[in-house]
C-alpha cells in the first residue's frame, strides 16, 4: 500500500461512474485524472461486476478517529500521520483536523504540532487541506457552548489568532466563532481578508448580530442545529436567522442522532446546494461499542447503533461517533437524499466551498482523489481509496 507523495506513472481504472451509471475508464496520470472515457464492448453482466467510482470524501470538521484525538495534548509524533492513513479506510481523502477551545498555549501547541507533521510527512501535507479552529471565541453560555471549557472562552483577539496562525504556518482555514462579542464584525472582516473562512457556531448571537457577521464576510454555519440552547425563543432566533441568510452554507451532522429527520429535511430544502455533510467525529469513532472514559464527557457509552451518549443520561450526546459514510447511508436510507446527492454533500460541495481542486470531481485535470464503492444490502460500501493517484486502500481484488 502506497502512502506518501503523488502518484507517478499511469493507471487505468474500469468502473461505473457514480453520477451517470455509465461504465467508464478513468486514466490516472501523475496524481491527476488524465481522461475519462466510455468503456466500450462490455456486457451488462460485466458492467454490474465493476466497482463504482466517485470523488473522495472531504470532511470540514473532524476532531479525531480510532482513538486518535486532536484535542488531547501532547500529540505523539505520529498522530497526524496515523490519522490521515486511517481516514483512507473511510474514503476521506482531504480533511480539516479540528481543534476546539483550550488555553492559548494548548492551541498554539496543537497548531505547531500539526504544521510539523505536515512538513515531516507528504501524506499528511496532502491530506490536511487545512485546520479548523472551533473556538475559543464562542458563547460562554451553557448549552450553546457545548463541551467547550468555559474557562478558556473569550472575545475575538486578532493578535492571539495571528499567534496561532503563525504556529500553524498559515494552515488555519476555518474558524468557528460566535458574533455576539463586541468587535466581532471587524474581526471577521480581518479573518476573511487573510483567507480564513469564518463559520458561525456555538452562539447566542441575536439575529442582528448574525446579519452583521454575514455582512462582514462570515460564510458558514458550524453543525447547524447542534451546539445550541436546549430551549429557544420560537422566533426570531439564531437558527432561523442562519437558515434565512442566503450567503451562509450550512454544515450538518447527518448521523441520525444529532438532528431528527425533519430538521435535516428542512435544512437541505432551504440550503439546497449549500448544505454540507460533516462528521464532527470524536476520537471514539471507529472503536467498538462499549463504555469509555473521556477527558471531556467523563464516562460515555457508544451503542451498537452508533450513538455516543453520557453514561448517566442516554438523552445527552457525548459527540459524534460516526464518519461521513454513515451520514451518507443515513440520508439515503431515510429517503432524505439520493445517495449520489448525499455523496456530493460530503465531497464536491465542501471542496467547492473551500476552493479545493477536488471540486472538479470526476473530470480530466482534477486530483485523482477517488473512492471505489459497491452497493450492498445495508447501503453503499467503500471498497477502495485513491489519494493523488495512489491506491491507498483496497478491500477487494478490483478489475
């Protein structure tokens, strides 16, 4: 299994195009898709035996996976390297490791550690499209603050943010904040001018403050509908306002536990092409069901169905324990979206929003970041992953 650098040479895949259903050949050359052509002279039976080829998944918010945690310090040296390679098992070819609210020193250490890993390992550099800093400029209010430590929450501070950005060597690409703080609009404008996407989340902001944030350049909502107060004024409130702001793209956790189907349906209908799937997965994702002790929620239970909740209260979630594939299957199984549209919510759409080359999807000249799939009884299943034209995961002998 290859793991570093960009694919060299040439390889031709025979597969079924995920969008058109046509049998095609996909030529991979030097890390890119060289060409895509119709596969001629193939019978229906032969076509049915081919895997489906789709763009690799892109996760804009992921805290950890398989016991690997970007919010537990100090990082061991191979954390990011192991993390990127494990994500290939889930079809994720680009991601934004997410660091949440902590002390200024801890955030700086996390940023520097990720930057160091990118310089050491070409696979990490290729797989980490950027860092998502979630906090600490969020609401101090209980409920909407979520699991973020109250002691470290505070107002936007440009000098402090620049200190973290310097440690990250410019890799902070997404910043989640609440625009309820005085001076938020000016801070947002400076972030946007520096190339950082500002996302609204963990907020108690008024509709007016959200509108001001959007006018200043905020363009995304972080896990809309989660990280909010358990009780809200029916209208107006910050969820309605974010849905109504046409410039805001909405990230949603589609695991079936964080949002009921009615809410997922409404967000997807209102936002259309601006609805994005994220995992927001924590380090327990990918681990067997059972009871675990965590540094954030204490004793938690991961159920066989995939729900992660506090051991003492099954109604209080302890984070997301499911990856993008799970969310895609959930949307398809419940009829909320065709699986191909759900797939694009977790691949092409986040790529397009962040301006990544992978936004081109399956087209000549696009990065050869690909997922190979098959239809199974319980939904779409991943059988292979390519990163930069290199086969980095293979679960079966593919034609």
